[in-house]
C-alpha cells in the first residue's frame, strides 16, 4: 500500500507537470490516446486472463464490454480537434463591439476511482476523457478485482510517466487516503453508500465530483412486443457478467397478459445461452466475492423460484434465476440486486408500473419493451432515469454520442464521448472588447443616463415613460 507521503508526492509531481503546459498541447493528448489504444492491443491477452482470474469472465464478454473501450479512444481521437476549439458565443446588440468565446481548459490533476464489476473499462473510459481534456490523472482501480488492477497498473506504468498518469493500487484505506487530498475533480464509479463518502470528502476541498452510481433499473414489458426477441434481449442484458452490471435490468414489470409467455421465453433463452447446466458453461461468469455471494444467496429466499436457484459456494456460482410472486417488501425488491437474479412483478395497467417506478429513487437505466408509440411517449414523459433504452437492454452504454450517467440517487454528471471531455474540462467564458469605441453611458456621473439604461433593460423600442 502507498503511504500518505507518497500520495502527496505523486500529486505534487503531477501538479508540476501540469504547470509545464505539456498536457494542454492537443498533439500530446492525441499521442497519449494512441499510446493507450496501442497498450490495450498489446495487453489484450493479459486483460482477458486477468478478468478470467478475477471472476471467470468469458473472453467474448471481456471483448464486448472491456476491450470495447478502444472505441471510446477512437471517438476521442477523431473528435478532439473539434472539442478543443474555442466556441463563438452570441453577444447582444447593446454590447457592440464586443466579441465572446468559450474556451475549454483542463481542470488539472484528477482522481478516478473504479469499481470491480467492469474493472478495466470503468477506469479506462473516464481516463480517455481526462487525457483528451488535457489533465493529469491518478487511477484507483478496485481491490476486489486484483488481477485487473495489477494489469492496469502495469499498462499505465509502461506507457505513461507517473507525472502524467499513475495508478495507486489498494483498498478502502488507500481510497480514503487519496480522498483526503485536494484534487481538481473526482470521478467515482461505485455504490450509492460509498458515493456519499466520496462527495463528503470532496466537499472539504470544494472538489467537483462525478458520481456514477447504481440502483434498481426497471424493465417494463408491454404486451405489444415480439416475445422471442424481447426474451432474448432481456436474458442477455440481465445475465451478462452474471448480472453484475450497473445497468442490468434489475426487475421486470410485465403486463399480466403476457407474463407466462415471457417467462417461458426467458427460460428457453437461458437454455440456448448456457445449456442445461450453466455451471459448466464457459460463457457464464462467477460472483466476485464470498460476501456478495452470501448476500445474493439470501435473496433467493424471496418469492417463488421459477427457473434456476442453484448455488455452489466453493465456486461462487449462482445459477441464472427467475423469481415470481415477489412483494415490494421483499429484500430482492428493496436493494440493488447486482447479480443473476431476476424478480418479476406484473401489472394490469401501465399506470401501476409508472407509479411504482416513480415511488422509488430515480434509476440509472429504464427499459421499455413496446411497439406502441403512445406508450413509449408516455413512459418517457412520466418517468425520470439516467437513460432509457427502448426494445433492448444495456446497449445504450455503447453509443459514444449518448452521455452516460445517473440522476438523483443514481448519480451526478455523465461521460462517454464528448460528455467525458466536458466532464474533465472547465468552459472558460471570455469577453473581448477593443479600444476604438467607448460609449460613456455606463460611467458616472449618471445624471440623464437612466432613461437610456431603462430602454436597454426594457428592450429597444420600448418606451421608459421617463
Ligand atoms: P463500491 O462503492 O463498493 O467501491 C467502488 C470503489 O470505492 C472501490 O475502488 C473501492 O476501493 C472504493 N471504496 C469502497 N469503500 C470505500 C470507502 N468507505 N471509502 C472510500 N472508498 C471506498 O462499489 P463496487 O462494489 O466496486 O461496485 C458496485 C456498485 O457500483 C454498484 O452499486 C453498481 O451499480 C455501481 N456501478 C455503477 C456504474 C455506473 O456507471 N453508474 C458502473 C458500475 C458499477
């Protein structure tokens, strides 16, 4: 573990490097983004092995959800010249002959704290934004995915100077040591409880934060759907990464008319995806720790299990499980599940589903399966969530042009694509005057000038009555 002195030394070194102005050069940022991409290509095998060692993550899923972060790098490289350009701002007539521009500038030294569930991607994706915006960064990957944490440290140490980007590995104590320091921004991904701790620590230094948190993301299923495709997309989004996905559908709200058919469809998909014994499937991950395994095993006591329910503590295996007949008071409907357990609730009128969602903290994602355009409009209009995906699950997080983040309890701020650049930038407003004209109406003595001011405030052409 790194001691307090060392952390403050790293920050000082990064501040000195930032002060040289090197990170402000767009060519430097592009070069570093290219290095990062190259490093991911070079370390592809090791990344796959690390995730397999951490929680048996299948190679395909590592490509689709971790190595996929290369797309974010490509997107940043392609757009960075546009993003870094100062933008012209309109100036009102009475400000003639001023001109105005908005300049994005880097914040300085930023801290990025990651979770264990997508342990590579959720450190690297914010880093792309931090580098693109011209910052220095300290990364703190999750200690619960130690192999991935090690590989991130190796990659960064090899391809970056510690004055620019460095990794500080460790657990809660290390995180707390980091949080006691002053940063120019803290980007945190994790649970709501720790999110509050991060915000409290940041408040002491008036450090701005981005909090990418979790919560219970509902999935509404109307009767006007293609059942087979709906079942397949829900099964995929729920059980990828063994359900340990912040935007996995947490629970289903299904129209009573199609509930039985949908559950049959999901059961069928589970067989197709993972066979009769998911425990033997190479395509199904494990639960990250014993503590999370025990927590999830307890949730299996709720409602009536219609598929799955088997566990194997020695492997931290929990079968993909569907639970019917749950009540809102059951723990499985009270806490974020974050595992391969899918409770199902039914509704007879969409109003019930909407009011249930609105009675709970605002979720990170909301899913709606329906071909009914009016219903789509209604759900969009009457609910609030970090994001929405209609007729699919999880895919919204892969579109770089869509800002990704929560609202209310599910988080503060967003990233991906330009939103990442914006998150790690300060937009500096600059107003420019010149010397060829200097109207005196704003200077004292004010005598005789008020009526003119009133005309400006009231709008040109509006009489002041004076
Ligand atoms: P977590 O909050 O337990 O830990 C996240 C990070 O915080 C880790 O690096 C950890 O070392 C550090 N940490 C833990 N306790 C701390 C403390 N007391 N003080 C300071 N730092 C501390 O989260 P997790 O279990 O790693 O991840 C799961 C949670 O993350 C879920 O709630 C999930 O929804 C959320 N999540 C959100 C997103 C998103 O993009 N919004 C993505 C993935 C995960």
